[in-house]
C-alpha cells in the first residue's frame, strides 16, 4: 500500500471499522467520509472500492445520485437555502441574493479561496419557521436580513459552527393543537408491555380491529401489511421506519422524532414483535442530521432499559435492535422501494413492484416499511386497544392525523385532528383569514380552492401525508405550480423516460409561459404531458408530478391566461428580438425602432 494510501487509511479505516466493512453501509461510510474531508475525493473512492470490494463505478454512481454527496470541493461553509414555495413566500430569494452579493458569488459557485459556496436545495422541513438554510447540513431557521449579515460575518471570520449563536440553530416544535397522540402521557415501556401481554396474534388482532391506515400518504392498512410480512417465507425480517419526509411542506415527522422518538422506537419494536423481526432501520433524511446524536442516545437508553437488544423485557427470544441510516438529499428515496435500495447502499431508484417489500424488501427479505407517525400511533393502539382507536375519526379513516401547517396564516405549526375535520375549521384554527387556496399533501397532493373548503381531511375525501400549505388572496397560483414543477424536475431520478422527459417538458413550458411566450398550444401541452406522466411513469413521483399544474389549471386558470401574450400562435422566429443588436448599433430604442407587437 502506498504512502498516500496509508495516510488515507488513517481517515477511512476508523469509518470502515465502525461499519464492519459492510458494503450495504456505503451511504453511511460516504457520509462520514465527507464529514471528515468536506467532499469525497477520488482517492477515497479508490480506497473504499478496494476495502468494500465494490466496483469503483458503483461508488461513483452513488455519489452522483445524491444531492448531498460531493466529489469535488465545495466551500468550507456549504450554504444551501431551502427553496420550498413557503420559503419563497417568506422572502428567501432576496436573502439569497443578499448573501451572494456579500461574497460576490453566483449561485452554486465556490469562492476562489474555497471558503464558501451558496446554493438552493429542496424543502428542508422547516416551513413553520422559515425562511431557512442549511450550513454544512445544520439548519438555521427564521432568517432575516440581519441574521444573513451575521452569518456572512461569521463565515468571513471562519468561526466554527459550534461557536455560532446557538439560537440560530433553534428548531421549534410549534405544536399548536394536541389530540390523543400528542397529549397521551406514556411511560417508555408501557405500550410494549401491553403488546407482549396481548401476544403477537393478539396485537395483530388489535391492529386489525383499529382499521388503522398508514400515515405516509398512500393510506395502506397497516395490519394487512404486517400480516403479509409475518406470513411471508424467509428467515430474517426487517422493520423500516420511513423518516425521509421529503414532501414539500411536511415537517410533522421532524417533530415526532424531536420530541416523541421514544414513541416511534417503541412502535417499531412492537412491529418487530408482531412480524418476528430482530432488526429495525430508521431512514432519516439528511436535512435532519442535527437529530442524529440525540436519536442514538435514546436508542442507547432503551438498550440499557432492556427495551432494545436481547430478550426484551425478559421475553426469551424477543430480540430487536434499531439502526439509524441517513439519506443524502433525494426526495425519491421516500418511496419505499427506492428507500430500500438506498439502505442497501445503492442509488435510490424505485424497484419494479410486485414483488412488494412485505415479501421481498431489505436484502430481499420480508420487510415492513412504515411512516414515522404510523409507528408512533401504533403505541396508542397497543395501549388502548383497536376498538378504542376505531372509535375516533371516520368510517374509512380511523384515529387522528398530524398536519404540518405553513404559509399564509398567523399560527403555522403542528396540529393534530381526528380524521373528518373540515378544511375551513383548520383554517380558522391557524388564523388563515384570507385563504384563496390550500395545497394538501405537499407538491404531489391536492390543490383546493375556496369553494372546496367544506371538504374533509380523510382518505375518502382529501387524503394527506400531512402537508397543509395555505395561499392567501394575493398569491400567484401559477408561480406556486411552477415552483412545484421545478422541484419534480430536480428530483426525478431519471430512471424512466416519461418522468425524466415529462417533468422537464412541463417545467420548461411553465418557464416559457412565465416569460410571456406561452400560447394555448402550451396550455394544451401541459394537460397532455400531465396525462402521459400520470399513466406511464414508473413510480408515484412521476405519476403525481403534473398534479399541481393540472389542479391550478382547473381552478386558477386566470393566473395562466393573463400571461399568454399570443392566444393561439407564437411565431417560431421573433424578428423584433433579432433586430436588438441593430438597434444597439444605431443607439435607438424608441417605439418606431421596434416592429409592432400584438396589443
Ligand atoms: C416519491 C415518493 C415519496 C415518498 N415519500 C415518503 C416519505 O417521505 N415518508 C413516508 O412515510 N412515505 C413516503 N412515501 C410513501 C412510501 O412509499 C410508503 O408508502 C410509506 O412509507 C408506507 O408507510 P405507511 O404504510 O406507514 O404509510 C413516498 C412515496 C413516493 C412515491
Ligand atoms: S417516475 Fe420518476 S422518480 Fe419514479 S422511477 Fe420514473 S424517473 Fe424515477
């Protein structure tokens, strides 16, 4: 081994040892490598390829796939402004420009001294306390011009992040309405003890009786999933907690993990008990890196209390432990099969289904994938029984739901409601007086106009994974849809053509309309491409990507129409534009130097 390699080894060997040189832990190994070196240099890729017996090209493909892995140096301070539509509404664009001009940088550029790079990223899950940014993956919330100036000074002085004012990094829970999940006091072992008393079949029976449906978005009945996994052939089973929470406008899982992690881990342990799994994996989005140490500490405490580990609570053979894996900035990894690919150390591309994870999941073994909130709610069912739980909500949507409320309202934050709550009641509670539209369920969800505010949050009416973004009278719904479309274009994994091409096409068409060059032809194209995306895309990302455009076209058509310069026809060649250089030479820009345009 060369001299270079032995010093390289000094950096990489402890990381490799920590992950037992397991290639399935590639994501974690790359993350820690980058945390040490600021980026992942070529020599580290070479070293890891040899140490993990992986093809170099595989490691490079993983680095290329994830937005938060870098194979070339970024700034010592990597600043990423959260760019959800709610951040825009809170003024992130002006703050970004302010910071760029202070460092005389363009967006995405690294300063020549290597000190700083500034760019945008998709929603960071801080919509209730934005605008927000990430600096070296740690969130700074409640940005203002003053705070931006302070950050610039701290960076110029090369102040380590640990010495920055701690209030910069405050992430509030903002829980503003509690129902059973957020108000029930429960000792850390209580639900688990009750599940053990019930036995595996008994606990499953309670889940069935509750008719509980998963809270990750699709609303699949949890007991059905657990039973399929429990009965699937295979020696080893897994429980996966989906904490990817990448849907723009959603932040309720952040709050559950910040303040109810015991409950989440207990739910995972109960799931493990029922299906017969001995390992649980949490897939935590990279934007929530700031919680990692605390979550590890909670797992350690649970191990000490014999709530994780071997023979849990004295039950011979009931072994279950939890590992936390971090994502690296890819929305598609919230899709359960992409998430499993990522957990296995690969690019997060959705698998072909069937087979489903319940029978062929992590490492090809039966796996239950559930959302963070699903795991937490499970403890209530264990504790109080399925019939009790079934008594809340509506016929097809039992229990309560957490909503992440953001946008044009006085009191953004977390609200827990029983299913069946009307939209207008929610708007009243959070102080949204002039709401014109609500985007329920994030960018891929449903856009509701004012005449629909009597509708209800429920799987049978308006389903949601939790996002609830409010747009007041003065908002431009065309721009909202354009922001979401840019998001989907950016997040498409590129695996299938309809989504890769379709999201780009729709995004480009919206940009064309925004620049005043759209016609009815483009409007028709939007609907046509949306249909194509919806019916031919491989996974839910592509299938729902055109939805915000479709909804706003139906409900807020004037916001599109008023941008159409020519109604029916846009000449392929703009003669007036082509004459611009001639006008410049003649130093003329008066009306008669222009060709007439349609008024
Ligand atoms: C593009 C895409 C992103 C998703 N993101 C998430 C996510 O961040 N969190 C989540 O729980 N489910 C997400 N899902 C849904 C998961 O695929 C899966 O249905 C869910 O984790 C199952 O959990 P549940 O049964 O508890 O609802 C996403 C689906 C798609 C298509
Ligand atoms: S629909 Fe989009 S995100 Fe899903 S697999 Fe196809 S390209 Fe990837």
